[in-house]
C-alpha cells in the first residue's frame, strides 16, 4: 500500500500563483513599452503620472462607465504638458497626437482597472 508523506505546514496551503502571473505580465508590458519611440515613451510617462493621480477609491478611473468628456480633458491636459516641455513638434498635427494620448490613456486605465479588480478578489 502507498502512503504519502505528510506535507509540511507551509506547503499544505500554498499561496495562489496569481502574483507570479501578475509579475510576468508587468515584465512583458515593460519589455513591449521599451520598443516605443522616444516621443511615445515620454507621452506614456505623462499618462502614467496622470493615472497615478487618479488612482484612489471613488475615482472616475474605476467607474463602470468612465466619463468620455473627462477622458478628453485628461488627454488635453497631457497634451498641454507636452507643449510646455516643447515635445509636441508642431508639424505632427494635434488630432493625431490627441488620438495617441487617448489610446495610451485607455490602455493604462484598463491595465490598472484589471489589476485592482483582480487584487480585490484576494483581499
């Protein structure tokens, strides 16, 4: 007859491997972001800074349906910060820049919303 050895206490209740998976996703994201052009990387930093400011309980970032008008205001605020730094490059056109900022902002907000939603399941 086969008898299994008793497991040590720390192995009896293994910690979910969720945090390892999150770490791998974060690493992959940073690798992909390293391929951004210099200008796009600068915009991404500003987007992350704005999202850091909005990451609190009750923020519009975590609403079921974030307000489109507020998203556009945030995009314009980031565009103004770029113009102050002199990185807008005048000839590129404002509409394309605003669209790029909007795409980066939506992606960053989506990532943070998923991270918050997944972390709340464990705490």
